[in-house]
C-alpha cells in the first residue's frame, strides 16, 4: 500500500494580496493528537503499527521523527525504508535500541497530519497489559506518550460482536453517498477523548480530509477527524460519552465515494480493542438499474418532438423503499441541456403535492418533499409545461431514472421523433421580431438624494424579441458610483405588476427574469423597490442607466437621471456618456468563456474557462482563487477549501451549500466539476472575504480586487 501525499496549503505570493506571518508563542510539544494502533493486539504477535499525530511546529527537510517502544517489545534492527509507509517523503530509517528514527525528505507545515505505518519488524510483548509508546521530533526535547493495550487472546479477532447495519442513500458505484453505521452494541460505555476507528473497504472511497461538521457520533459532532489510508479515526465528544450504543453517520458533504460495483463489501469499526463488523452491502454498477416492485415505469409527454418544450409525467413503485417527508426524489434526464437553469417548485408535483424545494444539478433534478408528505413507496412526478423542460435535440429512444432512498429505477424507453408534433399548449409569445421605437421609454428614481437608497421605475415601450418567463431576462446596467448589493430578493422587483421569478446581480448589472411571457412588441414596466437597497452615488451629477434584454443585440435604450441635481429630460443617452470604469492596478481580470486571467498586465492560463451558470451566476475554477487572488486554496474532485486570514470556506462538489467556518450557507448554484476542476461562484467568495467585483465594458472583462 502506498499512502497518498496530503495536499499542503501553499500561498502564491503576488502583489495583489500580502498575508503577514504572525509568530506563535512557544509550545511544549511539536505534536498533538497522538495515536498508536496495532493491526493485531495479540500478545507475542508480529504486527503492523500505525502512528498518527498532528504537528504543532514546522518540520524541515532532514529533521527526524523518533518512535520509541518499551523494553517488552521486540524491535528488529533490520527495519529500513522498505518497511515504512508514510504520507511524507522519507530519506532514511535507522533503529537504535527500540527507537525507530525516521529522517524526512521534505518540509512539512505546522498543523499537517503525519501518518506512519511500520509494516514489519515490531513484535508485541509476550504478556498482556498496557504499554507506553512514545513519539517526538527534532523540534522538541520531550516525548509524547500513548498507551497501547495488548491482550492474551486478541480482542481484535475474537472479540467481534454481531454484525451491524449499513445504510447508504445512494448505492451506485462512484456516487458520493451518506453512510450510516449501526447502531452497534458496545461492550462498555464510550468515554470522552476515545478514538473510534472506521475501516472502509477501499482507501479510494475517502477524501483527503473530512470536517467534524460532516460526521456524527450518536448525533453529535466528533472533537476531531483523522484519515489515513482506508481508515477514519473519530474522537468521541463529551456529549456522546456514557453510551453503550454507537451510531456513526457520514453525511454526503463528507465526500465519501462508493467503490466499484460488488455485493460483498463490509465496514469495520474498532473501539477499545474490539472490532465490530458490518453486514455485507452491495454497490451497483452505473450501467445497471434496480427494478421496482411494479417493473419499469412509463413516461408521458405533451410533445414528443425533437427539442420541443414539453410536460413530463411518470410514476414508479419502489417496493420496500419509501419516500418520506423532507426527503429527495432524484430524477435523472438524458442530458443537462434539457433542464433550464431556473426551476420553480410550483411547476412540479410529487403525488399531487408541491415540493418544498427543487434544485437542478447537471442532468438531475432534486425534488424535496414537503413536511406534510405522506410516506409511500409509490411515487408520481408531474412536471408542467411551464417548467420549460425541453426534449433531447436528437431523435431517438431515451430513458429517465428515478432514485428514492438509495434505490434507482430506470423508465421504459420513450421516443423523441425527428420533427416536433402538434401540441395543444399555446405558444406563449410570438417569435417574430417587432419594430419598436423606445424613444418615449423612461427611467426614474423614487429618491434622488445623494447616497440614498432608491427605487427605480423603468417603463419599456416595447421589446423587439419575445421574452419567455424563467428563461429570458431584462438587464439594467447601473454606472460606476451606484452601490448594487450582491443579492436582490425577487419580491422587491416586479414586471408588469407581477413579482419577478428571479433576480440576479452581476457586478453593476441587475438581471430581472419575468414571471410571465412578454410577446414581441409588448411593453414591460419594471419596478425595483427601495427595499432592493440600490444606493445612489455619493456625488451630485447626472448618470446614465442602460437597459438590455437577453434576446436582443445591443442597447435597448439608456436614460439620464439626476442625483442631487434636477432630473434631466428623458432623452436617449448614448452608452458612451456613462462614467468610465477605472480598473484598479491590482485587480485580476477574466472574460467569460476564456481560459485565462490577467494580472498586472500579464496573462496566465486557467484549466477551465469561467462561465455563466443559470444565466446569472459567474463560475470560476478553484485555481483562480489560488493563482489570481493569492488565497490559500486546496481542492480535489470532491471538496474545495479557501482560507483568508481566520475565515475558511469549504465547498463540496455537487452541493448547493457551503460552510463558512461552522455556518452552513446556501449557494446561488451548486459547485460542479469540469475537467477535474471544481467551479465556484465567484460572487459568493468575494462577498464573504471582502473582495470587490466590477465590470469593464471596454474589455468585456470581470475584475476582482481588494
């Protein structure tokens, strides 16, 4: 077994951000959270020993880690580098008496976890009892001790209890899943500070790190979590102490991925010298599908034409598995482009009830049942025509999948024909461009005072191209000087008297998605209330506000408004009259759909190009925060951690929530993985960490600075 190297945080030094180094007060030890565990705790047996600890001081290349066994142990003098498996590079190994000296061949930072397996050369004492193993490094003079229990008859092998249950919410290979283990009946009561070790079938299932927020011991967060190879160690908190029953829950945010398909996997839990073994559980192939109690289910469409907008209705029986209240039914479609970026729960129903939440993620839609939902194995989903789902763009035979409580059922094939069929659903808006003169369109402020929050009334004479609800938007561009908040609630904006379906903010631009269709030539009166908290500039002047739509090329119209001065006549104002945007010299700039960024006049490559998700949220690769903003950024295919000062943000790929410190916060769109690079909503990070985001119309670039 070769241990994977832990990713160490690296701060890229640039002129954009400078992070001061603050010296810590001297510490008595250079290690903490020491754990020494034998694979076999039987007296007189040669066995592998695993030593885990956390550094309190940096180790330099060439420093030595010392592991000292007591006199009753037999420590072979032939132990060398081939007998040691560690998550740090090793230069050499030597044995002095019963002390193993390991010289590291790389610098290791304070706070990093060290894990060392001594795979041969250590033989347990002949007598049972407690023995003290000690560890230190070159960075201190005192040893840290850990007591190891040795048994006459191995409790690890003979002390196994009856099997415990394993519950997994998603059972397809490669899926990130929630694992619930137990309850396990223990031989004794849990004690605060005990370490519980969970052995998973494959080390590839585990991420590099699991937060204490993402795992529970008897419904309480552990005091610490450590990962080494295929094992996870959990430190018992005080609230979980005193119980002789143990239940461990790893939530999806922990990032545990299912192994390859097989039907005889087990998980082992070790505590106080006893190993508890789970029942066997099955992981299914991604190419296979479970069958339901009633067989495959049928799909009913209102329009089966290629690329047509259509309603979808289907029902399946999940047999022994039931859909409960506040739970998800997952619907998987043939392709992500069938699903619009914005979904409204009112356009869906589950067994006749409106879901509490609807969230798109790639080619899947997660429907969360309301709290008053009746538990059932029979699940019917209705997706209305107004949800704006569209059929595949190529004729052929397709299938959907539904997943409930870890069980997935595949539908019977349904056919999409080569041409759109006739549908009784009316076309919501004409697609013929209209000739519209917006010379009489107006823009007015409800408060013209300097530095005051104001409402904005925008009277659009007519749109040249039709706007479809939930899909298309009206874009209002505020000049430099206006303060536009990062979020505006749809309740603060109306279009033709109806609350907007969705409102997005992109720099100085506000994107308003109407809740109704607007035909070509139709008028649109947009009212942004003062509650939106858009604030006038701090300088008296006239300012030009511009209006665009997502369906028309170029400016629809622009109007000048007065702030602290009399309002000018409402005449068309060319876009160039807007105050010029000054891009700060330390700003990092990027363009949508361009795989590079610019800093101090130099251009650097990005692994994945930034893009706009849901027509509203700018997504950038995790790499951007590290290389363009010089933030400590650690990522893999499952998680991303961004650190600035004392603030830590943790994202999970596929999740629409993030953790800022210990607080869970909802994201405007889920984090996704593209070409092995997590894509993050930049506005969320910039607002959280105090960065500013602007738009440079001259270069069509987004710029970020602090």
